[in-house]
C-alpha cells in the first residue's frame, strides 16, 4: 500500500520537531536571503566558511529553490545553521552534476578557478536523478552538541523540503567523521557511500573527500508519516527517541 502524507501530517512533523528543539533551548527561524545568510555564517566562530553551493556569488539561489535555517539560543545568539537547495536533475545524474561543478557554481568556467575538479565514485550517484534536494552547511555550536538536537533539526529541514518541493531524493555530502560518530544516522539518512565527492577547489581553499548520504522519496514519506502517526496518538517523539537512546536536554 502506498503511503501518503497530508499537509496536516507534514505540519505536525515539522511543529513536533520544532517544539522539541525549543525545549532544548534552540529557537528556529528560516529564510531565503542568502546574502544575509553568508553575512551571518561568516561571523560564526568555529564554523568552516560556507561552501559555494550556498553562496549567492557562486550559485543561483532563488527564493523558490533554496532556503536556510538558523537556530538561536535564549539570548538570541546563533547556535545552529544549515541550508537546503533543490536541483532539477531530470536530464542528468547526481554524479554528472557534481563532476561538472554545477553543483557548486552556476557558471563553473567563470567562478571555479584554475585546478578545480570533482570526481564522484559513489555508484548510486549515477542513478540519482529527478528533483534532488541537497542539504549542507550544517553547523551546531559546541555547547548544543550531545543533546540529540541533530535529530530535531534534521526533521525540520526534511519536513520543509517535502512541503516545498516533494523531492525524489534528499542527499548530503559529509566528512568521514560524520559517519564514524553516527551523525548521519541521527540525521535520518538511511544510505551512504564513500567518495561521493572528491572535490578540489584551490581558489576557494577546498579539498574534500566526502561521503554521499541520502534518502529516497518513499523513505522520506515513511519517516514523516510514522512520526505524524505518533503525534496523532497523543504521544511525543520523545518516546520514539527513547527507544534509540536519544534524549534532549531539559529546560
């Protein structure tokens, strides 16, 4: 039987995750002005520079195809950032898109710089096509780590992506330590392959070898539906998290 998600179900999914984040002291807002986003992220101590994927001077980030999420503590200081964008890969594959450098630059020939290259060795990337939502630039301030917040902020991002775009895939490119520490699992990604993006951008100071992580459309729908059903029964997602040994901080 095909699983369906209603607008109300997605709303419950997002609101439930946002409520649990607030209980942990993280107040979430979203927007689509990436000039503002880069101004904010460039001032965050301990965060790596925002990559070209989410820089308006490099990528075409229109209001309909990209958004950012920012979380602030009770004093209004930024404690979390992340961003998502939608790419229509109906006539290509994720692997080809990455290797062309168009995932990073609207005009690679003009913006990438000399010596730039990207190789994708993740086999599944050759079959990821259609509407692909890419999530990246995720950062959580050190004093907010270890609270189970990764789960909540991922749910907010995934729920918004579904509500706005209903993508065929949601994917990310993450460093090896994300895999080793189980952060990709906490985010909800069900699949991962190494060497998804071996990226060299000398002019931008980037030299990465990232894992490809992803969810299919059906898996995202199932995730949203399951959490919405729990909320409809009058239970909180804390019960579900308890099963997996994840607890948010109180307060």
